[in-house]
C-alpha cells in the first residue's frame, strides 16, 4: 500500500537527502576508484562488482519501498464495538480521535497512528510499521551485503597499494588515487561497523517479536530488556509476521497475496506461557505490597 507523498516534503527532509547523497557518494567513489580507474585491475575485483551491482540495485529498491510504503493505518471504525470501557479509555488517541489496537502508537512526526510501530526513521522520512517493516529489514540487509562486497574489493586494492608504497613511498605524492582509495576504505569500514550493529539490533527485535518502542518502554520503566515478551510466539512465527508467509519473496521488497505478513496488524497472538508467568508475577507483587502495608499498619498501632 502506497502512502500519500508530497515531493516538497521529501526534498526538504535533510536527513533523507543526506542518506541519499552519502550512499551515492560512496557508490560513485567505489565505482571510479576500483572499477573504472583502478590503481591495480584484477579479475577478482572486476567479478566482485557483479554481485555488488545487484545488491546496490536491491538497496535502492528496498529504500524506495521504505519511503513510499504506508507503514500501516488503523482500519476505519475499528474499536467502535468494543465492550471494554476501560480499554477504550486507555487506547484512545486524542489526536487522531480513533481507538488504537494493541501495539499501535501515534507518531508525532507523521501526525497519525501506525500499526505495530517500530520507530519513526528520519533517514527514510517515514515510520517503520506493520506494512513496511519487511522493506526496512531488507534495506539494512542489502546495504550490509553491499558494504561487505565493497570492503573486499577495497581490501584487495589497498593491499596492493600498501605493498607499492612500502617499496616506493614517493608514490603517495605521485599517484593522486592512492590517498582517496585508502580514505574510502576507512570510510566504508566505519560505516559498515555502525550499520552492521544496527542490523543486528533489529534482527534481535524481529526474532523476539519486539519493537524499538517496546525496548524503550522497558528501559523507561527500569525493566530488563531481556525479559520474556508476551508477543514472542517462536522464532519462525515471529519472522513470518514481518517478512510474510511466502518465503520465496523474503529477499524481495515486494508483497503478493500469498506473501503478506502473517496476521492483520490489529490482533496479535500471545505466548500463553509468558502471559501466565506475567499474571503470576503481578499477583505475587500485589500480595507482597498488601502484606507490607498490613505490616506497616500493625506496626503503627
């Protein structure tokens, strides 16, 4: 599902434009310094550019889908027939004037409620939610694979450069491509380290059926982020809820009728063991607090 997009708003998003410029800059420099005008041309680096080009196309495709896809809207008139008055009060959005399903949050940047909102990503100018979280994960995956191929190519190139410089250090001044190539290697390696850790974080979230907002709420309440998640219904089922039920389409930023995320983004299956354990803990804490109050009251008497 494509969201309504205003080109002026996208072009005025400096975060998004910065990401596009950075990706194109790294790609262009790598293309010029390692393929078109390399210091040392090797068959290995030329062949590695084939999968790198394919991965870069997937990066552009996935990023485009992240930007233009609707993260998930609350169905019209949802919650109007709910019988639980307390639930209505707790889950009513005073800004959008709609009832919010569980795991739905209001985004102050997008000015709307988003189903299973993970976070608002300024780098894509959009929220990451139920309907486009797959595209976001693929964007991170392919950008990591692209960086990996670029690093291998640059390492091969720089290994030859270092050997040449050791033999004749004056080449640094004579060949103007040596310093930019070495600097490009450092830049790509640094970026790869950051984006790889970010990707690992989101892999852990999907594997345990959590969102960034869930993690932040646990930290805000001084609770451990490693505690069992009530929505964790198993590794495979968790990934099906994000990547879709058609595993053939997992690596493509697209959906089909058979490949949509499992569920509807409104109703969420719960891990009954975790639910029972949570209820027992709450009951235990309630009884403990009552006992403490009773002991204090008797002591005061």
